[in-house]
C-alpha cells in the first residue's frame, strides 16, 4: 500500500515499481499477457547441475 | 443463481482451529436459506485451520453449496491439481483461486511459501482441466473436474490504474466470477467498476462486491492500518466512534446493509459476498434487512 511492501514497510513494493516503470516505458500492456508457470526444474531440489562450456570443448 | 440472472448472495465460513466438524455444521445452520453459496476459507491469514476441502465437504453433506477457496501459498502444482480433482469428486462445484496471505502474518512464519503457480496461472490451470480435460504438461484426465471458477479482485490496492488490468487478466485466464475485497470506500469502488464497465469486463464475468460488517471502531482502525489492501474512509471510523459502545455492532450492521443497498444499484454488480468474520450469526439479519430474503430455490 502507498508504494510500500505489505510484508515489510521498509521495502518498496516491487509490483508498484514494476507498474511505474512499465508505465514510463509505455509498455504496461506487457502485464496483460498471461505467462506460463515457471520451470523450477533447475532450482533448489533439482539435483546436481551440469554446465557444458562449449568454449572449453575440443 | 448467477446464471439465472438473479442478485446473488454469498457468505463466508471460517473453519475451526480444531478437528470438530460440529463447528462447521453449526455455522452451516446459521447460513442455511440465507445465502446462495458459502465460501470456505483456506487457512486465512496463514493461520492453521481445518482444511477447506474437508469443511466444504461437510457443508455439501449438510445441503449447502460450498465455494472452495484455494491458495497457491501452501501447495505446488501437483497438490493443487490433485486437490481440484478430489474436490470435484466430493461434489464441490465452486472454486475460488487465490494467492493467499503471506505466511509471515500467520502462526507459521518459518514456513516455506510455495507460490509455484500464481493465482492467475492457477485459474488457467483449472479452466484447462475443466474445458480441455488436461493437466499442466498436457496429460489427459479420465474425467474432467466440474467447477464454476472464481478469482478475487482488490479495487483498493495500489496502483489504482492497474487494478482493472489485473481484473481483466483474471477473467481472460478463465474466471467465471469475481469476489472483491471488502468495500467501505464506495466512491473508489464505483470508479473501479466504471473502468471495468468501460472495458466491457463486467459482461464477461459475474462480479460480487465484498462487504464485512464492522464490530467496533477498533476493528475498523485495525483493518485500515494492519490489513493490506484495505481502504476504510475516516467517515466510517467516525461513524463507528460516534455511537455508544453497546450500539457499535448495530452501527456496523447498518453500514453493511447500506453498502449492500447501494451496491444493488451499481451496474455490473451481480451480487454481494458477505464476510462476517467469526460473526456468521449476523449474516441472516443483514441479508433480510438488505431486502434480499427469501433466497430463490434452484434444483
């Protein structure tokens, strides 16, 4: 409320900042899109991670 | 009720902080024949209570039409989809898809907040399950769940201009009905619903205005200052303070009845949702005084 986070008033409201910024860019319509659920498979309990460094491959 | 074009009345039943089914059944008797459907809250304000599905099932068995509230705070997509199927199997026919109050406000602040899906994605998941018989990822269901899908809207949170965009998005995701945050600031509410009408949104879903009778000026101040997204004008607080202590509850009911009467005249509003918090016994009086009894009967 009033631009502050409802969890902790010391923190600015992230959504308020997002909306203000997108309004400034004239891109508020991006928030009208419905985004698909996030892919969490690489987060936290996703198991060991593997990165292939293509620049290191022979 | 809504599809029949009538002015709907719903109420709320908070499950007990305990395992006794009689508490739910007692509230059911207070609400019987007074309202068309009864929302059952899902661990509201992040306080552990009897599960919403279980309490809905008790209400259903008692012959009421429950509205299952489900928050995405406590369950991931596996549990949410599974519970949707289970609830449908139990004969529950309405679901209200919510984010849920942050767990820091409740009695389990150390809990892990799940928020795997957000409330809009959840609405869309339930719609896809119902209309296409598919879960996330595309696997088919042997029988789709059967639900009237709802979502919440808060006309009073900031930033104001964004509220209608978010409402439109929830309806596009699949919400058949909308229940709003408690309304005390009718001027702001009418501006909001006006913006929604201008966008043609009020024709696409049934919007029910939320009301909560105040018990005391203290409750009004608490809600104004401590409950996020609440807008209680100073006139309302002054009005509550302006009556003797033994008349305050009555004044709270008066304000609530007046709000409902004004909402009945607002184009685009298809009903009211009365959230009498731990005060279910007063719902019948409010509905009666608002001129909304008897409730029509449907098969």
